[in-house]
């Protein structure tokens, strides 16, 4: 069975600083995808970034980048130059080919950006 | 604009009542999903559907029912059999089930049982 773990329940970060959100996963499937979502207080889930298990390069999307360390089974999200609007809950999710459609979500990390 | 619409946004019900949450998408996606989120927790899969007239149980299907009569619509009924129904419910869709594409989410429905 696959599993996804986010060990940081909450973090404070100062505006304009970078922050790293940890995500580790466990799966025996060689083909999988890792996703990060942002959930503001309004509740909707916003897709941020995706990393495929066979991707050679770390994914980047604007101020978001994914530090993918396959051997360590980690997929940490890095948010550079934090903004007040980045304050939200962030979820890591795993999708494997042997469980199509059944995204596994971590418990989330609450990020608060301070001026 | 294309997207997923959930209604109602807030819903209150008395114990013992069934309630149906609506989810409509105009993205032409084949696959649709229902997730439940409890405070401070991640999302847990209730049901999912990959095509019309077909759906599968997720990890916490007990006390819930769904239908998929149209591609655009995937309503969720929270029945009186659900022991602890107060939660935030999110509907999502993806292009198709066997895909590495991301999920697109609605804005959620918050159900409170009084």
C-alpha cells in the first residue's frame, strides 16, 4: 500500500523568504506522480505543481519548485519569495499506476506568511 | 468558464436526514471524485467514477451513495447511516481515470449536522 507523509503541521515564514515543505512517500510502484495543492481558507484546492517518477529534472512552476529525491522518496515543495497570499494549507498527493484515480493525500502543512 | 460547481456551499441538517450534495462539471472530464476533509486532515476518497453509469467505492464509502447518470453530474448523498457526517466535502474531476493529470476541484460544500 502506498503512503504519503507530511511531518510539518504548521510553519511561519517571513515575507520574501523561501520556505520548504516536506513530503515523503512510500510506494513499490515504479511509475507514479506527485502533486502539490494549495488550499486557502476559502476551501478550494488549487493545483500547484506535478512531478512524474521518470522525470529527469525537478519540476518548476513560477515561484514553486519541487525538490525530488527519488532514492530518499521525498518530494519537497519550495516556495521562493513568499507573499502574504501564500498563507494557506499545502497538501502533497501521490498517484500510482496500480491505483488509478485514488490519489493519496498527506495531512497537510499550514503556512502562515508574516509581513 | 470551464470548471466544477458544487452546491450548496453550506448545508445544515438534522440527525437522521439524508442530504444530497450537487457536483456539476463542464470540463468534459470522464472521471469524477468525491472527497471528505475533516479539520486538520488530508482528503479521503469516498467514491469515484470513470464513466457514466459506473462508480467505485473509495476508502470511506460507508454511509454515502452516488449516481452518475450524466457525464457532467456526480451527486453525493450523505445518508442517515453515516455516523459522523459533519465535514467539508470536495468534488473533483480529471480528464480520465488512467491519467497522470491533476485533479480539478470544486469550491467544496460544508455540511454540519445539528
